[in-house]
C-alpha cells in the first residue's frame, strides 16, 4: 500500500507464515523467512509483479531461523540459527550466487539482529560473547567469508537488538529486556498472605530462568542472567549476598537441589547440545550425565537422590527419561 495510506493491494502469498519481510531489487521483490511444517528453515523471494516465488534453503541445524537480513548489494544473506529463546544462536552467512553458507560466529553464545554497512563489507550484530549484550562488527571479504575476528563496538550497553541506518551514519537499538526478581511470602495458618507480606530478595535488572529452594529451606538456587550469561547462583533464603556457582560461557538452566542438599542438577549447552549436568551445591566441577543428539532438559531428582528424571525428544516427541546419577 502507499506510505500515505489507502487501500492495500495483495501482490502474492508466501508458502507459510512469513516474517522478517524485506524489500529487494529496488522494490520489485519481497523476501521473507517462511515457516514450513513448524521449522523456520526457508527464505522465500516473491516477485511483486507476477507473484512468482523462489525458495532459498537456509543451512544449519534444524532449530529455527531468525533475523534474516540481506546485504545492500543482495549478494549475501545473514541469519541466526536457533530460536529466539534458545540463548545459544550462531550467525550464518549465505552467498546468493551458489547457496553456500558458513557460520560466522561460534555456536556457544547468543548472537542476534545482523545489520549491514552500506558497502556490504561489514556485518554488525548484537552478541553476549564477552559478557553483556553489546554491538560487534565482522568484516566480510569479497568472497563472502569473514575476515579476521569480530571486533567489539560498544561496551556495557546491554542492547538486545540493533540496526544500522541505510546511510551507515546512525545506529538504532533496543536496550533492556524482561526483568525478573526473587520474592518470598510467608504461608499463614489462618489467613492468606497479601502483597504487603511479600519481601523482595533480589534487585537485579535481568531475567531469571528457574529457581529452587534447598531441602533445609536456608538457601535458594537460581539460574540468572545477572552476569550477562545464564549462570547458576545461590543466595540465603532470607536475602543477602549471591554466590556464583558457574561461569561457563554457555547457558546453564533450571537448577534443582538434590534431596540431601549436597548437589544441584541443571541442563546446559556446554557439549554443543542441551544435556544434563550435576555439580556440588557449594561450587566446583560439573559432571555431564547425558550425551545425546536430542536436547535433554528440565531435570528433577528422584526422592532418594540416585536418579535424575528429565524431558527429551529422543524418539521424535518429548518423553520422560531417567538417568542414574552414579553411572550415567
């Protein structure tokens, strides 16, 4: 439709749910990421005048595609491999001429919203590869390959999305995100608690991905982004200083105390896949319990502490599985 308003005109239809819409070829084509059979694995280009579609396969593991962005010269397509809530998302670069694609960031950190310089020789993106979410840049060669290592552009901004202006002189970005903190509330015998009875225990400007109270009720374990990455922390149940348990560059999620309070279980991406890990509750070396191509998640202890129950789609759908803590 006209940017001044008016009646919209249908120019065609993509093959599925389309997002990341972008003009190409001076306005004669539209490109989009298209969801086919539940997986965001294809880019489609629609010719506006004829409605003709052509498909562009997007290589990478089958966990979704995000943030498709064509270079201004339309020779390259940058995109994220992994769902937005995955917290581990590498960026890939596809060459339009032959469909060849290569990873341009590691697959142990979260990288998002690729955006191009006007000359198509520099790719900017948001990454937590060095702690807080900041802007990075990667030089791209004429052959469509990364040149050298990514360089950090901003420090400590905490941005979640960013876009370079068409002229390359300005940057628009989103700062912040979901904020969650830990509260506690008493359980009364004779009346329900109210908000006036609730007490805030943490005061972070960050997100939490699970918490659990120790069996003796004295400590809380939490999976938090307070360090920039999703790490495990503990704190006194009545509030106080937080102790960091993990510092691995990949995310650690959904922590649970063992029945005796001596260990915690969680799932992590340390092996390049979501697997189940255990470690001492006071800190120390983590031990991998599961190793499978399927993502294992949401662990919990058996009452006697000898086994871990978890969720995994090892047979195509999510089922419940059990692993021995001692033997794996």
